[in-house]
């Protein structure tokens, strides 16, 4: 399976705004994937999840999902850490019913703690999540995402380390976020190859054959990410990225988080195929 391109959420052009309608619209557009966005909470029951999964199977659309934004495994308040674990577990349970491959989430804010302390805490808490899911026979892959600000846990090394420490965990690499949090680095063919090379070296074939990427243009400043932009309105060198992906032969999902969701997903897909 090569890279499959799709949208973060229901395509903007979908008349039917339901998840099923989104999946059908993705197929109409000849895209191949969709990330279900549970950003405000997991508001999908079992029956609905089965329906969404059935439509995705019929339409041959690969699905992933994004857990709620209210996750902070380094919270100062123990009940918020517990609630964060529960949100990841809840998303994973619904995700397994739907048939998704991966559950993406932002792991933690650093507050005033050192990087080492936060990383250790996140690994501990996420290990508990993984143990719960494994006990239930849930093999959905957990995907801590590379994040767009230095105040958040989530540079490349940190996400790789979490994946090395916990089975059933792999990174979600958001290239716009890495570009933003380094204030403009990670934006050339060689730098994209560096990202892919380091991750492949550390995590091996289990990652190379099952990547999960977020791609969009991004506006950033000294403190990192400000907002997502359409690719053509940004400085993001998407063609260099796609050339790097071709060079490394990575397989999996490439999800557009652009403000012009499907327009950029199609643009990326066409650019990638033209490099063939």
C-alpha cells in the first residue's frame, strides 16, 4: 500500500455532514482516507460506529480518528490525567468498532516541568492506557502527535521515544507542526529525509509500512504554530516532502489538515502520483 491521501474530518464540499456522508464524499472525490475528528469529545455510539465502519468498508476508505483535544497526561490535577487516559481509551474503543487503524492525540503540556520529567510521566500514563486496551484485545495503534509549540510535549525525538518504550504506539508526524516549532526548519528535501531516516532507523519496518502523517501549510512565529494555512498560501515545501516520501517508500495515511481540506488533499495526491 503506498501513501493514501485524505481529509481531517468531513470534506467541506460534503452536503451530508455526517461521518458516513463524509466517507462517501471522500470516495466521490477519489481520495482514499479520512480522519474522524472527535476533538470536542467522543460523541458516537456503538450503532453509529458500526454504520460508519460499514460504509468505509463498502467505499474502501481507510479511517483513523483524532481523540479529543482535552488531553494532558502531564496535568497538575490527577483527575485530569485520569480523564485524559479515559478519553484516549474511549476513542480507541469506538475506533476499534469503526475499524480505524490509529488514534491520534496531543499528549501533554509541559507547564514548568523539564522535558525529561514530562516524557517519563507521559510514558507511564500511556503505558496504563495500552495495558487497558491490550486486556480488551484492542489493537488500535496509539499515535502521539508531533506538536507545533515548544510548550507542548511532542518534538520528533520525544514521540519516537514514546513509541520505542510502549508496544502498540507509533508517532503521528505532523510536518507543519515540526516546521513551526523549529521556527522554519524541516522544510527542505534533505530535512524531510532526515525526519524519515531517523524515524525509520529507530522504529523499523513496523513504522515504514504504517505511517500516519498530517500535512498542511502553517503560519508560525517565535513561539511556534499560529494557525494552519492552505499549502499555496504558505512557505511549506510540500513537493520536497512528497519526493522524500517516495524516496523512502513509506506506506500509510497522509491527512490534509488544511483550511481547504479536500482541495489540498487532492493537490497532494496528484503531486505525489506525478512523482511516480
